[in-house]
C-alpha cells in the first residue's frame, strides 16, 4: 500500500479514514450552505443595498479569476516540463517500478502539474466560495436580526463555518490523496501542491488587502475626515466599495491565507515525516500528522455545530457561544491526540509537539489581546497619547508595535526551543519534524478559526446593510453586538495566522535542508559536504550576504504594498470628492455612483498583484543562481526572521490604533468629534494598511519564497551559474524584479485608472 | 620591536610616525581652539541668550559625568579582575616573556583595565570637549556674522573641526599605542579599548537623543502646534532646552558615535590583521591599517584648513567651500593609498578594499540624498501626500523608509561581495579583513565628516541666538544660510554613521569567529570542531533561535527609546503649558523659567540610560550562557541584520518627513499655516525621535553587543552552563534585563520628575 511494503492494516485503514473525514468536512459545508440559503433575504430596501455589495463582490472575483488563470496555466505547463530538467527521484522510480523510466517521467510530470493545479484551485475555491457565501450570509443575518438574536448569530457563524470546513476539507483531501498515490515519492507532488496554494493565497491576500484598504482609507479620508459625515453614510460613493472590501480582504484574503498555512504545514510535516521514514523505516512519522489533522476536522465539525444563541440579546453573548464551540473542539482534539500518541506512536513526544502548537496558538492569542485589545494597558496608553495630538499617538503606536514584535518572536523562539528539548539528543531533522508537528497542532482548529474570522465581515456587512437600509433599532443593536464580536474574532485569527506562517516557514526551511541533501546524495556528493552536514553558515561572507538580502525582501514587499494602497486610496478620494461636487449628492436627493468606486478598487488591486508576485517568485531564483544553494539558505533565514518581526509590528500597531480610536469613540477624552478623536482617526488610517494589507501579505510571501527555493533546489544543486539555462533564468529574474519594482513604484496607477 | 622580531626599519618608523600624526591632529585641534576662543562673543543681549545655552549644556554634561563615572569605575575593576578568570593568552606570555607568568597576569589585567578606561574617556572627551567647543563657537559665529560671511563660516567650521580632530587624534593614538605596547598580544587590550569607547558612545547617543527630542518634540507640540507661536519664540519655556538639545544630540552624541566607529574599525582591523599575521607571518597586514589611518588624518588637516568663504554671501556658498575641503582631503588620501598599496603592500588588493570603502561612503551619501533631500522625487511625493492629510503623509514616509532600508542594505551586501571578489579563492578571514579595510576606508575622512556634522548644531544655535537676541537682518540671512547648510551636512554624516556601523559590526562579527577559534585552539579543541571550521549554522535549530532573538534586540531597544522620548516630551509639554498659564508669559512681559525645562530634559535623559545599556550589555551574556557560543554567533548576525534595516528605515523616514515639511514651509501647497503644513508638522514630529534618537542609538548598540560577545567569548568557551559562576551570571543578566525592561516601560518617569 502507498508503495510502502511495511504499512500495517491499521495504517492503511487510518489513511483511508482520513480521506473520508476530508469528504465529511466538505459534506458538512454543503449541508450548512443549504441551511443558510434557505433563509430569507429581508425587505426590498435591504436587498437593494445587498445587490450593490453582491455585484461589487462578483466583479472583483471575476476580474481576479481573469488575472490569475492565465498565470496558473503558464506555471502548470512549466511545472510539467520541469521533469525534463529535474528527472524523477529514485523514490519515484521505486514507487512506480511497474512502469518504464520514460513512463515514470510522464507520471511525475503530470503529478507535479496536477498537484500544483490542485493547490492553486483549492486555494482559489476557498477564497471565492467562502466570499460568495459570506455575501449570501450577510443579508440573511440582517433579516434574521429582526426576528431573533440566536438565529442571526447562527446564520452568521454558519456562513463563516462553510469557509472553515472548505479549508479543512480541501486541505486534508489534497495532502492525503497525494500521499495515497505517490507514497514515498510524495515530496515532489506535495511541493507543487503547497506552491499552488501559497501562490494563490499571496494573490488573494495582496489583491484583497489593497482593495479593502484603498476603499476604507479612501472612504474615511474624504467622508469622515473631510466632509464630516458618518461612516457608512449612503452619500459617500465609496461606501459600497468599503463593504465589498471587508469581504475581499477579511474573507477571501484571510481564508486563502489560512488555507495555505494549513496546507503548507501538512506538506512540510509529510516531507519531514518521509525523511524520518527513510532513516527509521517507521511509517508512523507520516501517518501521525494525517491522523492529527483528521481528528481536528472531526472536532471542528462537532464544535462549530454547537454554536447557537438565545432569542434576544439579554442573557446571550455571541463571544461566549463561539468560545463554547471552540473549547469543545479543543477538548476533543487534545484528548484524542494524547490517546493517539500513547497507543499508536508509543511515545509521548509526538503529543508534546502538537500540544506545544496548541499552547503557542493560545499564547499568541493572549499576546495579541494584550497589545491590541482596548481592555489592556497598551491600547489605553495609545489612546491617552491622543491628548497631545496625532504625532504622539503615532509614536506610541510605533513603540507598542515594535515591542509586541519582540515578544511574539521570542515566543516563537521558545517554541522551537521546546522542540529541541523534546527531541533532545536526536539529530536536527527530528527537531524540525517537531516544529512541523507544532505547526500542525497550532492549526488543528482551523475550521473554528476560519469560521470565527469570516464571521467578522459577515456581521460587519449585515450591520452596514442595516445602516444603509434604515433598519429598526432593536435589530441594529443585535447587529452592532455581532459586529463588535466580529472585530474581536478577526483580531484573534490574525495573530494565529502570522504565528503559524512563521512556524510553517521554519519547517519549510527544514525541508529545504533535507531536500537539498537528498539531491546532493543522489549526485554522489560526499556526506560531509552535503547541506545537512555543513549547515547554513552565516559566518561565511557569501551566506551572510544571502541573509542580508533575504532580510530586505519583507521590507521591499511592504514598501511597495504601502505605496500601492496610498496610490489607490488617493484615486478613491478624488472620485468621491468629484461625486460630492455633483448636484444632489450631498443633499441626499441623488444616489452616488457606487459602482465606479468599486471598479477603481478592483482594477487597482489587480494591477499591483503581478509585480509583487514576481518579486516573491523570482528573488530566491536570482539569489540561488548567483550565489548558490547555501546563500539561498541564508536568504530564507533572513526572509523568515525579518518577515516575522515586520509582520507582527504592522499587525499590532495597526490593531492598537484601531482600538484606541474605538475607545475614544466610546466616550474617552471627549469622544467623537473631539481633538483626541481626530488624532485617533489619523492613527487608525495609518494603521489600516499596515494591519490589513502589508502585514498579512507577508505570511504567504514568506512561504512562496520558501517553496520556490524548495522547488528550485534540485536544479540549483545540479547546474552551475555558467550553464546557459541558468544565465538566462538569472537574467529573466533580474529583469522581472527590476520591472516589478519600477512598475510597482511608478505604476500605471499614477495615470488615471480606466474603468468600464 | 612590538615583540615582533621581523619588523623592518620602515615598519618601525612607520608606526612611530603614525603615533606622531595622532599628536599632530591633537595639536591642530588645540591651535584651532585658540583661534576660535580669540573671537568676540558679541553684544550683551547675545551673551545673555548664550549663557542660557551654556548653563544648560554644562548642567547636562556634569550630570552625565556623575551618572557615567561610577559605572566606568565598576567596569574597570571587573575588567582588571577578569584576568583571573581568563588567563593571559600564549601570545601575551610570549610578548612579555621577560616577566614571570604572575607578573604577566598583572600586566595584562592592568592593560585591559587601562585600555577600557582609555576608550571610555576618549569617547567621553570627544563628546564633552566637542560639545563645549560647539557652544563656545556658536555665539562667536553669531557675532562674526555681523561682520563677514567668510569669518562666520570659518568659525563655525573650525569649531566643528576641533571635534573632528579630537576624534581622529584620540582614536589613532589609542589604537597605535596599544599596538606598540602589546604587539601580538594586542587583541585583549584592543577589545577593552573598543568596548570602552562603544559603551560611552551608547550612553551619549541615547542620552543625547532622548534629551534633544524630548525638548524638540515638546517645544514644537505645545508651541507651534497648540499655541501657534513660531519656532524659537522666546515665550516658549522649552526654547533654550531645544537649543541645548541640538548640541547634546547632534554634537556630543554624534561625535561620540563616530569616534566609536572610527575606533572599532581600527580595533577589528588590527585583530583580523593579527590573525593574518599569525597565518602568514607578514607584518604588513597590521601596519597597513595604521598607515591608512595616519594618511587620512594628515589629509583631513590639510582639507579642513582650506575651508573659508568670501566677505559677503554674494558669490559665496558654504556648501561649496566645505566640499572643496572634503574633495582635497579625499584626493590626497586616495593617491597616497594607491602608492602605499603598490610600494609597501606589493599588491593592489589592499587598495581595492579601502577604495571600496570610499565608494561605499559616497554611495550611501547619494542614497541618503535621494531619499531625504527635498530636491528628489521621494520627499516631493511625501510632501504631495500632505494634501490628503497627515495619515497619508505618514504612510508615504513609512513606505519610503522601508524602501530606503532595502537599498542601503543591498549596497552593504554588494560591499561585502566586493571583498569576496577581491579576495577570491582566499579563506574567509581574508574576506573579513577586506571588510575591515573597507570600514577603515569609509572612515578615512572622519576629521572632515565630524567637522561637517558639528557644523550643524553650531550654525543652528547661532541662528537661534540671532532670533532670540533680535539681531539685524543681514546677519540673520548669513546665519540662515549657514543653518540650512548645516542641515544638509548633518544628514550626510548620519548616513555614513549608520553604514560604517554595520561594516564595523560585520568585521567585529568576523573577529568573534577568529577569537573563539583561537580560544578553542588553546583548549585543544579538534580543528574541524573549531568555530571557524564549523561556522555559525543557522540551520541548527538552536542557532536559528539565537538569530531570532538577536533580531528582536534592535526592535526592543527602539521601542523602549521611543517610549522614553514620548514620556519625556509629555513632561515638557506639561511644563510649558503650565508656564503659558502664568501671567505675563504669553504677553512677553515676563521671561519664562528656561532652566526648569532644561532640567527636566537632563534628568529624563540620564534616567533612561542605565536600563538601555543593561539590555545591550547583558543580552549577549544571557544568550551566550544559556544557548552557547554558536547560537551567540547567530544572535550577533540577527542583531546586525535587523539593526541595519531598522536604523536606516528610521533615519530616512524621519529625514524625509523633516524635509517634506521644509518644502511646504518654503511655499508648496499653501505654505505655512495651511492644512498640508499641519499634516507635515505631524510627520516631522513623528520622524524626529526616529531619526535623531532611536535610529542613531542602534549604531553603538549593535557594536556594544558585538564587543561584549567578543570579551565574553573566552569565558563562554571554557565554562559550561553548569558552572556556578555561569549560573549566577545568567541569573544576574536575566534579572538586570527584566528590571531594565520594566523600568524603561513603566519608569519612574510616569511619576513626576523631581528637579532641583
């Protein structure tokens, strides 16, 4: 079975059961979908507003497909033909020993290509279906809120859970099916799978992030700040774009991002598991992560189904209900993991690693709360500094963001230290396996997490529909409560997303070492000279250079994204200003042209994608070819370390400014309209693109860079810089990166965006 | 001679000549001092204002001495007794073979202690004398500006040159005399010398930075923003503190910082030179850096003396005159280096490395200009974004800062690559020596650079005295021109300071490797297991942890500093507000209590020093003891890489905001008082502590961390964590760091500062 002669019956059954669980998760998603769609969509007025959002969302999703599909096509073909440069591994020849070597080549080529398409399309599906379901859900939540708090909560949460279970189901299905088909030859296909998912997540994150913040910042600047009208005021032409943006960013972007982390942790877990299998011939290293994931999905199904609330707000609390589901899932998982570890693994180490992951997720939650929740000191201090104006408020937020990045990074360091202690005395590959298991543990409850995250934009949009369609007070109060809860759940998920990204990247970094070593072994490189023996020595000047350059990539990426957002936002500002000047708009007698603002955001977001993706994909190739494999390792380390610090800084500074503003809007220091409030609005506007665009985009970027390096490693080891193919690739990479930077900096966006 | 039997007569004469040149530099400084002091101090009104500055400066300098001296005492004693833990090296025993081993122990102990005191007191002297001379100079510049442009320019530039030549003379003297006395046993004493200078520079940088920005931000917030009165308005109680602050930060802080880079590059150059001497038995590797430095000092003397201007502003330009001096020095140096390389080194490599350093300095100048000068696109874009308010202006600046950090880091990477190419095929120690020579090349014209930098606060203060004492228009115009020129020269020096800090840190990192390897060799560690052979492998999880933690340190440091500044600034704001409320102040009939604001800044700045210094000194000890020497190497790499990016980001974002404001004040987008101007003031206020406090403080911090690691390396290699001494040290370090963080975060500053 699986090309592995020594699989026990239990193991064979276990793997097929995991596959079944994947389908179970998808079936559960379908069931919830039917439940949600059965609900009514409320009054005509509500549906009218909603159609604006829906059309905007569709326009974005369709345009995104058109931008992305050709690229996927090209990459699929490249991956297929790559088999003629990097021939099948000995493992592949062994796995498919019934076929002639030429046939195996074909099989592996097709396998790589299909795995990539699978990863890419799954990521795309999670984002696209998830966002469509969120849009379907929001109007129904608004409608239900007129009847019952419990019903509104349930529709919102279940609409979100659909995305959660898609993430779980597709992620688990992909990893398992690849292992079933390819067995010991899986790494090749797994990398393709991971790369597809990660690349798409990068697209959706970056595109979604730019869209949502261009709309949000633009709408706020010209509406709240300049014209002095409230948020979600129907006279603001960008208001629908802003509502669509919440879905595009927090739903499609975040879901694809978490899907990708979910996928990459299982990919690196399986690759490192296979490395251990090759050393020990014990299949358990591979079966364990699959089973852990399977258990997590079952636990999520049970936990998410339990979330419900009472008829009225009194005595009910959305957060408590959602937490009940979460803790149920967590309890089921932890007990099952312990049993699995004892009775199947016959050792407690595996459980320890997974448990560290769960603790890590909780610790990062806690840290995120301390630095971004209005209930704790740091945000209160930021709010207080608004008394001396926006400059001191910005400085406080920067200081807080810097500090929070320090602690979160140290928590990650301690996590890795735990792996070292757990596998004390074992070779480094065990430790890296432990880190991968920690990543898997951390993402156990992805179903619940994504549900909680998608809940945010659904509740936010329902509230917006309520505002724009003038719904009654009691329903608005329920939606207000759901919206506030959604802000909290979104913030929590964001912390987990960044933390898991770094853990996943570290285990990919580990896979890079084993992968390069494997190729070197095949090439007959002496054992003491293989990468696992020599290591990535940053004390070598060339490798230190790799480290330096790698560390710059997240900064470059962030700077280009920030430029994109400010550029796109200024287009929105101009558009809304233009419409404000039209007769009838400010008086509210004429409806503004919402669709134009939506189009501007959509076009802007898609334009910027390509350049940023080129940088993520090409920079490791360029470094790898020009400097070599070891410096490329240094480059990866640089990307991870600097990306982690920068991402957390941006996320938490942004979150703190956001909530400092909320504190003041709740009445602190003079409340809305006061000078401190104006200062806090500046802070929030600065923080928004940091926390919702640049910061989150670093998660998939870090992993794209790692996966490209892994995919390119066999080629880089085999061919020297003098090979014509390498020279051409280096040249293409260099030109592409230069083009991307110039394009992203100057961009056609400085000219007028042409919308239909 | 020098305990080196194979020194040629030329080499012996050369070394003594270099020592003579050091005295020549100091003599030149004395001569200039006499010239400046002979000049008159102007009217009584001018002297009255000036006395306020002078008293403020004296108060700061005296208080600083009181804070620092006890600490120097303690560290001197510790360093002396360290010889009983780390016995003299075989080289020391060889050098002093005439004495008994016990005597040698005493000699080395005293040597370490004296070298440390020398480094510390030289750094202190450069800062203290330099700042005193700047204060003596400014009133004389103001007075001379009534007579002649040329005279004013010359006094300002020569007052600055005094600090420059102190830096040159003392730095060169220290390095040379240590080499003359200790010969091959120099590294021990050199490290003490470097550590003393760096630690003091850290104190002066951090203290100066907090002082200057607390005063500046505080004065601006409450004066310009709240009360709407101009900068330097005599009714503002913080106005004298602000003038003193310019000296404290840009003069004392910057001079000590550059002195320390100047010193550390010669320290690491000599240590790596000695490592090459041990391998090749060629003395030239050590003599070359000394001679390069000597030539640089002579060139600086000639070049700086040539700076003079015409009688009136017409047809004269301060920047052109200063540049003439700079290019003269540069030409003399480059030609001499080429000759030295050909006729003494008998190879062109040495010259190539030094030349790379000079090119690096020019490239960084250029980059800094592109990102921070109002004549280029980036600053114009930042200014333009002020039209949509302060939030977009902040975002633009952040994006620009991120981007500039990327390019400067890549320039550093290319510089290291040059060393690799220059020493292609040689072992890594040659490459590192090349990097050290690049650092020496980069700082060749330190005399000119420091002169240019100190010129800034002198001209600024002269202008302030002019404003406060109501001087006539023509004199004010001359001082305005000098002040504007000073802003440019300051900005240029800042870029060089950061760049040289990283290059110096990289060569210290190299010294760390050779030093640990030397100790391991003495302990009989097998060659293949010594650090130079194994390298710092970030692929080992433990070392990766070191890298992660190291990367957090600059962020932690910056966050604590930013908190300190905002805290201290808010005290100033409250004080000025309080004084504004007193009768007669706003009407200008009563003089505010300037001294109280000065005292608040002085006390605040000194309070925060200790905690920050503890973090820099203790964190490498803690990591080294808990994780080991290799992870400590990873830690150092992390500190360097992340410190470089963060420092450049903060410096350039701050510089861009500053100049964007100036552009608007010069009339762009409505000029002073317009909405864009208000937005730009917010940007400037945010940028000030970033560019003048947090950013520059990272330079000495990075090197303190490296030098502590170097000093501790022999102990860390010899003793395991289980040794009681190590446990106690780890505990003390942990407690000290925790205390420092809590103190710096909560600080007694949240309570009222008590001033006399």
